[in-house]
C-alpha cells in the first residue's frame, strides 16, 4: 500500500470514530507504528508530530523525498551501462568461422 493510500485510509478510519474518540497523541502513535519500517517511519518517530495532520504531512513529504532520491540514484548513465543484447546471426557466424578454421588444421595442412 502506498503512503498516500495509507493516509487516506487512516483519515477515513479516524473520521468514523465518533462515539469513543481517542486522544491525538495515541492516534499519532498508532499511525506511526502502523507504517512499514523505513526512512519515513524513522523520520516520524524522530520528529514527534503533535497532531495527526502534521504526521500525515510529514509522512507524505518524507515518502516523496525517499522515492525521489531512489529515482535520482538510477541515472541514465547507470541504465546505459547495462549489457546490450547480441544478434543471434553474429554468434552463429562466429561459431561457423571458428569451426571451419579448426577443420582445416585437422585435415593435415601444415601451417609452416
């Protein structure tokens, strides 16, 4: 589940609690520790947001920062250095030329 979906689902669940409301500090704690472990959760535990909306804003901002840093790590140069596919015809031609050259040496012709 993406962070944006998690925030939307949590907002909906919080809005449904009307009969026995939970204090804000407990809501923030439950939201933070309901996230999967990662940089976003780590930053939220260090920042200690005081309201639920502050926690949501910080979580979305950190999630965007982490995602964009991973995207920048994959530069076009890194993608360009990937192995290139070879043509099958070139491989077959190379193997044919090797087999014919070794066949001549075996036929008794001297290379002196």
